[in-house]
C-alpha cells in the first residue's frame, strides 16, 4: 500500500460507520499468543513514514516509565499519535501495547491493520473486560485518549475547568481510563486476597476473566502514565498527499482534506514531535478508603458490572484521578516560539504595533526563567534569544508574522501592523480551525499553563519605553557580569591588564536620536577605541563600547573562543543600543571593522557602518602561517602528542598596555574564518558605509581594505586613505584626523535619516 493510500485510509474514517464491531473478548487467545509481528508491522509503517517525511520525534522523561502494567493517557491532536505511540511505547517498554481506537476507524483496509496492531473499538461491548483482563495478567499495556476524540482546536479549558469542544457540543474529558485503572487494581487486590481464603470465589472470578490460575495475576500494581505530544510547527498547507488524494478519491469531505493538508504538511515539510512522559500515577492510593477496602475483602459474589457499596466513592476517585492526569498532560506541553508569539499577540492591549514592539515583548517573555515557572520548552527556546532582536536568522518571527497575515489576524500598513479581532468559531467550523485559525490553536494549547499566561499578559501590557529600558539594562549588566567572570577565571598574574582596560562601557549622549556601537580589534580591548568614543560623545552621540569574548582577560581565554562568540558579542551590543536610540550606526577597528561589516550585511535596519583597517589581507608572515600550524596542533592532539604543539606565538603590539603579548594560533584561525564570512556578505550591505585605511599599515594590507570597499553593496559609500606608518590609527599622533572623518560620517548619516523622515 502506498504512503498516499495509507494516509488516505487513515484519514478517511470520518464517516460514522454503524458496522458491528468484532467480538473483542473472543480475542483473548489471540492476545495470549500474540508475537512481535504486530510491532514489526507498525514499525515498518513508522519507518516508511519517517523515510518519506522530515518529522523528528524527541522523547523526554522515559525514565518515568514503570516496569508494570500501565494505562497511557495521551492528548489527541492528529491521527499521527494513533500510529506512532504503540510503536514507540513497545520499543521503550518491551511490552505489548494495545490501544482504544475510535469505532469509526474500523472499516475497510484500515480495520485489518488496526486489528493487527492491537487496537480495540470504543464501541466493542467487551472492551472494558478485555482491558482489565490484560492488565491483570500484565499481558499488555494500553493507550487511551481521555479527550475521546481529536481536539483540533486544542481548546480544553473553559472557565478554569477541563471542557472539550467538538462539533456535537462540549463535554468534560472522559473518566474511562481512570475507571479502568481503578477497576483493574480493585480486582487485582481482591483476587490475590481471596486466593488465600476463598478458592471457590477466586476460581469463579478467574473464569469470568478467562484467566487460568491465580499465578497469572500480576504482583505489580497498576499505574497511569500521562503523556503529552506537542507538534512544532503546525502550519497547514497544500501538499503532495492532499493533491494525490483529490485525484485518486472522489467526493472527499472537507474534514479529510483538512487532515491531509495539516498532518501531511507536518510530515512532509518537517515537524518536531516532542513526546513527554509524566511521572507514573499509582492507583493504589486512590483505593485507600474504608468502603472500597470492605468491597475488596467482601466474601459476596461481585461480578464485573455489579453495583457495589463503594461505587459512588469509586466514581469520585475516578473524577479526581482524571483531573490529575489531565493536568499532568497539559502541564507537559512543550512551549515553542509560536505559542509565545500567538499568546503575546492576543494579549497586547493595543491594535496598532510595530514589528520591533512584538519582537521585544516576545524576547522578554522567552528570556524569562521558564524552568522556574515549571514550563517545558522546545529546544529552540534554549540559549540566548538575541536573534529575535537582531536578524531573525532562524525566521521564527517572520514565519509567524507571515502566517498571521495570511490568516487575516493582522494587516500591514507601511511599517505598522494592525491586529484584527479573531472571529468566533461555530461548532461546525472546528474541523477547519487548524487551517483557518492556527493562531487560536496555538493560544489554546498553552492556556492551561497559568504561570506562563500570567507572565505573557504582564509583558504584553508593559509600555514600550519601559521594555526598552529593561532590555538595555539587562544586556549591559550581563556584559559587565560576563567580563567580571571571564577576568577572574582567566586572570594571569603579570600578564593580564587592569580590569578598566577590558571593561565595556556606555557614554550617554545629548539626545536619543543616534547611537554608535564601537568594536575593538583582535587581541585588544575596549580601551583601544576609547579616544574615538570620547570624541563622538562630545558631539552629543550615545556610544557603547563592547568587549569581544576572549578579550581584556588573557590569551588563554582568547584561545578558547570562536568567531561565533565575537559575532554574538557584537549582536548584544547592537541590541542594547537599539533599545536606547532611534538610529544605530556600527563601526570598528581592524577585526572589529570586519565584525561591524558582518552585522551590517545581516541587518537591513542599520543606519550606517564604518570600518577602520578591516583585516581582509594580513601583512605579517607569522599570521599567514597560523592556519597551517593550527592544523598541525589539532593533529598532534588527535594522536595524543602534546609536546610538539605550538599554541601561541609572540606578539609585538603598538599598544602593549592594551594588547596581548601572546597570540593564540587558534585565534588567528578564527580571524581568517570570520573574514571569509565577511567577504561573502559585503554585497548585502545597503546602509551608508565608510572604509578608512592607513596606506603604510604594517599589519593590514591596504589592498585588502580597498577590496572590501569595492565589494560593499551600497552605492552610498566612501573610502578614505591616510598616510600613517602604523596600524593603530585610532590612537596616537594624527588620530584626531581619523576621528573627524568618522564624526563627519555620523553627521552625514543623521542628515539623510532626517531627510527621509
């Protein structure tokens, strides 16, 4: 059967078939003799899907799986769970995994497949007896979807209570899984107790369950294990499965087409499927009541469906148990960027907003201690979320914004977005909600996470100026704390410079119209560009001088850093200044010049960029040898020979009070890698640009800086050549001339910005 036909059969089960279900309890012998063929069949289907899809399944909390009979309770959003979970649970537990499946699935080709993989219809009259029997004997564990059906809207909370909305109305989650677990544990304890005192009643009950002898009753208590499955992303679109289905089948319902579009897109275009296993819930504690204990020990005959004295108490315990596992299921939702974007957009009090407004709010929400809130989160939310404030290089923001615009939740007017009111969905629309209103689906999924919701609402209502201040203050404090930590960790007596040389600093300007971010050079520190920073500050410009990772401490620190670390340092500096000033210009010296150009190539909102002595080509022969020496060092490490390695070579800087006196080979390698990246991006720079170079620079070849200038994409660019005989032209005699050229460039950028506005 082709993948298209398989998926079509799986999805085309929406017709409410009244076909008589098979006699499930007659399957007792089949279950007893069942071999691994079913799981090999399931595994083959899973592998086929995996081979044709970009879906990735991530399992979390597998240590919570007990070695005991279990009912697994799982949230139900797609038909994918029906196929995947029996296979994965079998692989993890090495037990037979059977499932309770919607009766509408048992028709045509799919019915035979479901029989083979151990699915039982929800309308089978003997289903409860079968489930209890196989749990008592530990022949199989079971999957039950407590929502009772796919909840495509993910709307499961209403007025603080669990309530499932569907086309036929609303209902609370089913207590079936809880009731079955309680009944199983009830009979397990009763049979083991009676076996010591009443052989006749024991044999009668064993016969009812078609169990041969008391030794077949498991000594292990029954557990319920809650499982949450979260998909990211869930953007539905037309795909090859939906197109094929339209051609090979006639009169497909809108429901089937929607499921092919949604679930087909998830499989074919790539989706992360995060499966989280919650802590197992012991059932014994819910039977610890005098009335229930008396019924367990009663000498009277109790048949499977007989009313018992403790029946009302059992129902209360089932309801309590259901509330617990439903809370556990949704507490484990794997929060992702779409959840935060959608919830933030819905919570924002004003209809009109800019892209940066939404980015900043989501950044603040994503940067909070989600662990402390008890929130599980997608791997994309781990680590720094700075990309939300800079270049959106992972397209999280742009993808969400495009989806919201496509679905009519927002409209764009030049640089302003206008939030539209979401339309209420009727019951009949719920099957289309994943296509028509995916934003609401995202919001609904995280609605049960109260602490997260409270945090998002508070952030959504914070004024813009306050959020900018918070972000800038946090980034500044983090930069200072990071420097202090690195300085203490890598300090070398007699080699490390005083802290003041390496500490990043901010100079306030007269107005917040313009801010400049300054970047020092390789093996240097913020003090290297302080004279230029003071000059620009006297012009009334805000200036932030950042520290690149590995600098201002010791060469041993620099040897451990990559050019990615330096780029991250620059991004933090840019994000800080962006929160302080309306327009931001970035510039740097030597390697700092390369880093300034690299960022300007990625961010189209940059007001201007200047590069002083960008190191596209180096003059120093020892530096040119560094890549080859680095390869040698790595080879020596690989064969465990430390002696022949050469990790540093001597450096004779123009400013020994600032620069390192040892140059790490690994650092030079990263410098070369950085400049390769810079060169590839020069054509993307569209902001006004200035390149400054000394004609007799002993470190950087002027031909390299000229090459940089020629490759810069913008036509609004200027090249200035000085006739100094040194590399460090921002310090020493004549440096004021260079400062003036840069100051004139800053004023020029301000003038064109004013004209544009």
